[in-house]
C-alpha cells in the first residue's frame, strides 16, 4: 500500500507549527533579520571585562539564540514533513548555516572571560546584576584549568575537522563501500544484506536466514577490519592527545567533565553490572529455552521469543492508554498530555517522504513537537509514551527556567521517556490476564533492559579499555580490538552463548564508539528511570513531587544533583542494582509463565 502525499493528509493529525511561524514567508523574514542580532552579539568582542558589559552580552546572546532556535526548529520540522520538498530542504540548510554563523559570532566569549585574571572574573561572577547567570558563569570558570591560551585554543579549533575525519572515513566505509553477499533463507530464496536490513533479518523467525545474514555481514567487516582498526585508533588517539594537552588525567575524565560527572560514576556502573552478571545469564538461558535450540548463537539474540501482540491499536486508543499510564504522575501532568493531543503538538501518521522514526523537538518559545510514524502496533503506542516523556520534560523545563537554563544534558535526557515507557508496561500488565500476552509484555521489558543496561554497559567498558590501552602506549590494532570485544561478549553473555568467530568484528559497526564515552548515559539513564518509576508507583505523591521538580530543573544544577533530588544517587551503585532487582522480578514471572505454558 502506497503512502499518501503530505497534501492529502488529514490536518487534524498533523502538527501545528504556526506557534513558531505563521508560514514560510514569516520564517524567511525572521531568517533575514537574525543577522542584525548576530552582529550585535559579535560587537561585544574585547569588552567582556566588567559586569555591565557581560550582562548586556549574555542577555543579547540569550535572546539571539532563542530566535535562532525558533528558526532551526521550524525548518527542521518542515523538512521532516517531506524530505523531498526542495523548499523545506533549502530552509533547513540555510537555518543550519545561520546557526553556524551565530555560534561563530559568540565563540570569543568563553576564551575572553577565561582570560581574565581571577579577581576580575570573581567580581563579575558574584555581581548582583548577574545573579540569573551565576551558574552559567560558574560552569565556565570550572573549565579554566583545562583551557589553553587564546592562540592555542584557536590553533586547536582548526584541527576540529581533522579530528573528526576517522569517524567520517568509518561512516563512508560502512555506508558506501562495504558490500555483502546475499543471504539464503531456509527455502533457498535470496535476501539482500546491508547495514540497514541486517537487524530486520536478525529479527526473522527463519534461523537459516538469520545465520546466513550474520555470516555475510561479518565476512564483509572482516575483509576491512584493519582499516576499521586504523580509523578507530585514529579517533582514540585524537581524544587522548587532546586530553593530555588540556591537562586531564584521561580522555574519559575530559569527556565527563563537561557534565561535571566524576569518572567514578562510569566505573561504578561497570562494577555494579559485573556483580549481577548472573541475571543476564538467566536471561540468556531463558532465551535459549524459549527458542528451543540446542545451542544459542549470536544470530539468535534478536529474533522474537514469543509471538508479538497481534492486536491493532487505533491512535485514539493509544492516546487513552498513554493518558492512563501517566495518571500516577498527577492531574496536571495528564492535562498537559491531553493538551498535546488537543493542540496538535504531534505529527501522527507516515506520509510519502516523511522522516522515519520518531523524535521530540521544540524551542524555548514554542510547544514541544513530536514526530511519529504511527502504525497501530504496541511499539507505536510505546513510542508515543516515550516521546511524550521527552516533550513533558521540555515543557516543564521551559516553563520553570530562564532560557539560559532551558536545555538539559544527555545524562538526564532519557529518564523521562523511559519512565513513561515503564508506566505504560506496568499499566498493561495490570490489565492483561492472558499468559501468552503477559509473556510478550514481559519479554518487551526484558529486551529493553538487556539492550540498554547490559549491552550499553558492555560498550562503555569496551571504550574505557580501548582508550586506556592507547594511554598506556599499547597498539590499537585489529587483533587487540577483536580480542577485547570477544572477551567482553563472553563476559556479558556467559557460557550458554556460543561465541562464533564472527562476533569479534562487531565493534567495527558500532558508530557510537566515535561519540566518545556517550553510550554509558543510556545505562545510567535507564537505571535511574526504573528507580523513579518504582518510587512513583509505590510511594505516590511525595515521589511524584520530587520527580516533577527534577523535570523542571533544566540545566540549572549539575545533573547528578538533579537526579539526587528525584531520589536517584548515582554516587552509589544502588540505582543500578535496584534496576537489576526489577529485571530479576520480571525474569521470575517470565520463567513462571513459560513453565505454565510448557515452553
């Protein structure tokens, strides 16, 4: 069935972007006018040595960035509606170029402030007129020990594209140059293998197809593994070199310092997961049992364990399910979700040319916007709950913080979305009595936990060890990286998984390794969300109050302190261990139902 063109879609199920700009003409006018604001900000260069001028600059910069974000958001939404629309693509490109111009125009500010002597900077920091920017300036001050001279910073910045080149080479190799053999299914039919189709093939119920696709993909990676090792080694070298130049103890410390997260949090996550590997091994045994195989291989890890929910949910039913799921968060939260539905914050259905997947976006001066491609599956309902969590986080932040603190860090970004998903599953489990359907819901939870906590922690450990090897002067060649990854697969999946030779090459196809110590936030965020959702369900109003306050903080406090306010102390192992306790409880019921069903 072909998709409808955008012009033929029902406007009732399309987002209303007029809150940002009435139409494209209004956007074009604002895009032209932003140059005056950008130039006005740039005129403060060389003047940031007293409280009056610093305040004037920060207020001008904040307002300019608000307007710039409106432009970029509108253009991004328009392009997402139909990526074939030349006008929308042009708007997005021009808004992006203007955003680069804006960032460049104010790039002088931090080096200039950090170049002040301590007495002058402290006087500005503590001036009463700058109280609304105190935490913002404090964050800048914290970077002073790791900031180079103006000339050195300028020189280092010019190597930005050079440092990014290993990632670009890896992407080109993966997306353009790698060619894979077709995979035969059990009937002898051919299936094209590509980076895009691989996971779909691994979800197949045809084990012959899964195995052949697995061997085809990693045959391709093996043929280029030395090139991948060189690109990744180059990326790690760039990070470890910059960390040394900036006087950090490690590249890990450098990357985590941006969010004021001590490296102990990273180490503690890995240590906590190591202590509870038995829970992961239980899950692997359950997967082997439910699949009914004598040997569990890596190509058996993604295929569904039980039949998916066969029911089709209308969008109206999905709305009611999400409203019911978030009811424990209070009447005001529910009203805001209903507001999102009523005021068309959401672009619901797929249309020809529409961006795939889902996301939540918005600016400080607009409602949050949600892109969906709703198809009526349980996954579609879960995605609506997930993105609504992001949007409610954004709404609460924007309505409780000034613009300079309206953003929130990646360290906390996935908490609200995952809390909503957990509340949805818990609500469905309360109502579901059919054992097969309960097992499907439990499996969805187990799969999410396995992929987000255990697998992302494994990735985090790989990154940590690879960077440490470089910092010790060891070679990051293909043999070393293959051996490290294969060792971690054995550690995280246990003896019930057959470690095929191809497994050792998987590290080469993980693009997140080029994001440098990013993946761990998925595991800490998921663990935090489990703790919070359990508190909401079992402690009620006091826990809800603290959680909603957390969602309202934006970047006005350090992220660890924000989570602590919600009752999550990641200075200890407790949140991760509590999350795994929940994983164990879900496993208990899944195993019990499997016994009842004779599986």
